[in-house]
């Protein structure tokens, strides 16, 4: 039985230059039966509202960023508030739709950045969205209805979310959940059997311990006040990889948690990595691990028998992973404190 769902969408944009576009965007989302929320409710670009913005993003199913010709007011961390919201949504694994103006250089001067530094930041942010997100383009505010009508269903299909369900549908939802739980029990039984058979020492030819792996990532690099997105590499031992992700994986966790743990570990030495090719860099922010590198880590830890893929659960859209007993043992050997 199909259950009607409404999805909550966080709308992020610069404020003063896009009032008409934002109004059209809100109406377009409402016409699709979606619930738009965001800075329209909290129009002051102030860090005092950051905790509220985080809460709203956490509660939303999807994140939509509307970009015209401005980068926007800088937040205390050196990114614009719009850029900062995007980074936070990405770290929380929110599916993102970016609506980009297709000719920002031809917008009136008051709707573009007034400085060269602002232009650089704007162009870097725009390129980042083009590389990382589902993108639709618009030219006039009236174009946004069509962009949303095509973009949001595509995003929902690509990354389904639980959304909101009317209370009247709860009985049908409960029946569906019972059926899915039965399927989960069957999957867990199969997983248990596979896990029992898979409890064996790692194959001798697999890299482990002090063997090293090179991981690629992108990040924001700050040089003399300028910020740009750059690629870099770091070299970690497999023991370091395991130590960084294992404590978060004692219970089932989505891939985004595993990935974030690796990114936080890489961030500690990212400035040193970047300074190899950019000696004048003085700060690095927003490390994003390359998908190929993350997949390499995930597959290798699974091959070593340290993590296992968890069966799907009702309402869960991301793949989840958990330590195996062998992985728990490896973590304890690496991180438990020894007697002096």
C-alpha cells in the first residue's frame, strides 16, 4: 500500500538579492505538497541563529540551495552563511538540489559581488555545487517553478526519505512495518550465518597493520584571505584507519558517520598535506573524502573481516555498517590502554 508522504525541504540562499526568486521557489515547493523552511523565517544573517539553523536542517528531508550572483555575508568561520549551511547539510548526509542562475555575470551590479575576492569565493562555491550536487539552472524567478517541478522529484527518486505521514495512515504504516520487520528478521538470520562462517583471520596477502594507504580528498584552502577548493592526498596506516572509524561502529551506523570519522582524522594533518604543493596555505577547512578512496577503505575493511554490511531497516535510506567481533578485537588491541 502506498502511503502519502510530505517532505520537509530546507531552503538556503543569500537574502537581500533574491526576494522574488525565493518567493517563487517557496510557492513551487508548496505546489508539490512539500514543506519549505529556512532563513525566510530567520532573515537576519547572524551566528546567533546558527543553532536554530542546524536544528532545522537536521529535521529536514532534503536541502535546496538557491544561488544567484552573490556569495553572501561571511560567517565567523570564513565561509558565507549559505556556504556554511551547505557544508553542514552535506556532513549530515542530506540530499541536495542546487538551483544555479545560468548567467550570473549578466546580473545587475547590485546582485553580484562587488569585489574580486567576493567573485573568487562565489565562483569556487558555484563550482563546488556543480561537482557535488544535483543541479538545475534558472534565469528568471518565473523559471524556478519548472526547475523545482523537475528537480525535486528526481532528488526524491535518487535519495528516498521517510518524510511526514498523516496520523490516519498510521494503521497502514504499522502493517507495512510489521511486514518489513519480518523481512529484516529473515535477513538477520542470513547475516548471522554468513558472519559465523566469516570469522577467520585476515588473508595473509591483504594489507593491514602498519601498511599504508593513500587517500584523496578535497578541501577549502585559505591563502592570504582567499579561499579555494583544492584536491590533496594523505597517507595513513591501516591501523590509523581502523582506530579512526571503529569507535563509531560499535552499533550500526550509516556510511556518512563512517566517512565523517575518516574526514575528521584527515583534517588533523590536512594543512601539512596541502602545504606540500601550496606552501603559503595557512588554514584548511571542510575536508571531503573522495568517493573512490572511501570505497577503497570500506571494501578493504570488509575483506579483512573487520566490518559487516547491515541488513536494511524500515525508513533507513543509507547503507549501514557495524564492527564484526574481529573488528571489535582489533579496535581493543589498538586503543585500549596498557599497563605501564
